[in-house]
């Protein structure tokens, strides 16, 4: 497969240090996709998981080395911490190994559109004000992902399509969770709409999407624990949502939703 080169790539919610991280798929994505600028949009390292149990396999270390190598070779890498790596927020505007830490950033596309880039937990009432509830919910989500891995093995053995996600299924069957996603999106858009921005690019809720809400573009990068998705900016300013399967890319947002639309 030939490498694809973009103007910008956004990835988030890698959760390195957690057993849920799909590091093999992430490494494959980093191998075949290059960019002038790479945003790491929070929850890159899962300190919540590491505080409970030390888990750092070789491929997680390889991910860090791969990103550092990209930075050394000219990619501008910007690390925007999230709630799982919030201790890094104290290093706002510091540079570590050619990677700059910023708590938020404004990205201007080649089409001249301005997007606030932020992890997004700042707009989540539960994560911001009731951290203990968020951690309980995180444990439940981790359990669903563990069950999902077992189901994938069984489904593969039975010859059934194995990309079924129990966590995603539950997420969109439970009314309160669906409402939470909608409220989260509306909270960000309503807060930022009047700040001379054309849109926001965030992560946090593990639900990848490009959506126009009242002429304000809401973009969510998704994650690399479940959906394995990223947002890319083409050289002409078009934003695209890419779902990555190992050794091949499948574009799941082919309506050419553009920042200059």
C-alpha cells in the first residue's frame, strides 16, 4: 500500500497504557499515513488505567517512538491532553522531543476556516464536575470492551463477521447514552458558536462524526480502542473521517464534508 499524505491528521483517545488500546491498528495507520501537522487530541496516555495496573507492552512504546520519529522528520506534532492524561496540562506550551503541548489550539485549514481543537472533556458536565461518576462509567466501558474481545474470538471461530462492537451496540441502544452524546455535541456548539470560529475538532466521547449544526461544523475524531478512526484534512481543506482497518483504509465519510462548504 502506498503512503497517503495529508495536510493535517487528528487522532485521539489512543489510551496507551490500557489493555483496550488497539496499538497494532494504530501503528498500521501511522505507518501508511503522513501529514504536515499531526494533532494528538487527548487521552493519548491512559494514566487512569496505569494508576490501577501497570501495563505497557512493546507496541505501546513503539507508538511513542513512531510519533517522535515523525516529529523529528518534520511533522509538526501538537499534543492536546485530555482527562485521562490531564496531568500533562500543566506543561501548556512546553516542548518535549519536538512535540509541543497545548491545552487547546486554533487550526486554520487551507481554505481559511478556523477550528478550535480541544479534547472536549471541558464541555462534559460529568467529567468536569463528577469525576468519580466518570471513572465508574469508564470501568463499565472497559468491561464491555473486554467482553467484546471475547465475542470477536467466538464470532471469528463461528465464521461470523467479527467487527461487531458490543460497546457501540449498547451505546446506541441505551436512550440515556444517545441523549448524552447529543447533549455533549450541543453543549460544545452552543458555547463556541459566537467565538469567531467555523467549527470544533474534539474527541473524548469515542464517537467519530462530522456534523453541521446550525452552520457550525462539529467534528469528533473517535478513538483507537473501538472504532479506530481519524480525521484528515486534504490539501484543499476538505475534512474527511477515516475508519482504519489494518493494512487498508476505508473512508466512511465520503460526502466530502468540507471546511469551506
